[in-house]
């Protein structure tokens, strides 16, 4: 059977597709822009999006298992719910959904609330699902590497509670494992939730200290006030999205984004290898800066 992957050309989705291909799975993707689908010729490509009902129905034809990834957009919830309804219409029962850690707690942050709502919809619609709840992506730090290297400041206001940042490659590999497990199992498996975290819990001061070690010079922490963070983001993304990122940062400061007991051990056992670390990322990023 073929597995349908949405969000396939993004940071997580393209790794999911590659992981599925490496495991011998048949893959179909739904994408607005097929020119960005730089995968092997065996990957089926359906042009369209989650608000185009005809393209959704075409994408779901003959599908049994869905990887649902919604980008953070103003209509993210509508896209998720329409896709789930079309999936049920097509008698797709098996879903792996990319949510976010603490989706049920950080509900004042719009895309967290959206994902919490989608999780509830998946449960109420009776899908056999794995809910993946990743922490903050290590890969997000690419957008601040220049500030760190050239200005000597770690600018992300992540506070002193700590965040267990996760590598997108680890997210994608767990997603592929779960997709294949659900796709190949006779009958329907019980639904499950997996927290996707990194092996280290870092505060803002910890991150600055780590960069200091990697670069061999002092890197300071920019502090917990998200005002400058929001203002900077608003120079290259919509204001509403910059404000949403500010709200997220405020929750990092007030609550942190911490793993539950056993999360790291579960992921390590599932992958059969250690998780990628923040230090690995920083070392490579520093060498490329």
C-alpha cells in the first residue's frame, strides 16, 4: 500500500519521505509546487493543497495510511479538519499526526491550540493514530546562527526552565517507523502519543555557554524579554506570525518545554541509536558560518 505524506517538501516532511523510501515504502505526496519535490521517480506527486477538495480526493485514492503535517498558517485548523474529513470519506483509518509538545497546555499560542484541536478531532473521528509531539526544533536555530557568530549573542528568549530541543531527522525517523508499523499491521493498532525531545535540556544561559565552547569566545544570552525577538521576526514574516512566536517564547520562559520521565529512553530504544544533540548542530553550524 501507498503512504500519503503532506508537507513533504518542508524541513520535516522531506526527511519523512526519504526515511520511508529507504525502508522500501511506496510514497505519494501532496504539494502545491511539484518542482520542489526533489525525490526519487518512484514517489508519486499530486499537485494541490488541503483547501482544494478535488486534489485532496485524488491524493487519497487508494491510500490506507496518512502522515499529516500542517504548516503554521492562518487557516491551519481549517486545513487539518478538511483533510481529516476527506481521509475519513476515503476510508483512511491510519494516521500519524505531527502535533507539538504541550499542545494541550500552551493553548494561548494559536498553533498549539490548533494542534490540540486536531488531536481531539483525530480521537473523536476514531482514527488509529500516532500523535507525535515534538519539542522546539534544533533546526530553527539556523535563523539565529548569524547573530550568534557575528554579534556574540544567543538571542532566543528561551528562559531558565529549559527546553529539550529535538532534531528534525529524529522526528522524521520516528514518523517513518510509526507510519510503516501502522501501514503494515493487520487490523488497527491502539492510538498512541509519542513525545519527541532531544537528549539535553538547555536554558538560554546553557545555550550561550555551549556556543561559547564551540566558538572559543564568549557568547552572551540576550535575556528573556521577547520584545526584540518579535520585532526582528516581523521584518521577514507576517506580524501575526511574529506575535505568535512571541507568545510561544513567553511560554518557554514561564513553563519551559521539558520531557516527561522516560521520553529520551523510549526514543533511543525506538531508533536503536542515540538522539542527535544540540552540540552536534552548533559544531556544524559554526564551521559553516
